[in-house]
C-alpha cells in the first residue's frame, strides 16, 4: 500500500469538475484500489458521487491511498495529478 497526504490549494475545493477529473485519473488504474480519506471518511476515487460526498474545501487535507497491482505507478500519477490540478 502506498499513500500521500495533500492539502487542497484550489480555491473552490473538490467540486464537480475536479471530482470528475480525479475519477478519470483513478480509472486509468482498474487493477488498483485508489481511495481518498478525509476526517476518517474513506471513499473510492473511481466513484464520482463518493468523491464529491467528501465535501473537500480549500485548505483541507486528504490522504490518498493506492493498493493493488500497479500501486506504485497509480500513486505517483495521482500525486502528480493533485499537484497539477488541485
């Protein structure tokens, strides 16, 4: 299992558009379970409504975790995505 913690820099947080982008990025790794955790609530990053249900706002911290066949590649891609987009 690999993980990273990220503080959201986007002024609007993770709303519909960025949540959709998170899901699209996570779906590139179907053999790997990618989850996002905020305040103890854990959701599957491949499910749009679940990602949006976290209600992540600007300045809040999330833990992203990958577990599975391509976890090294998946966590590196997700971390790069978060840094570039969120």
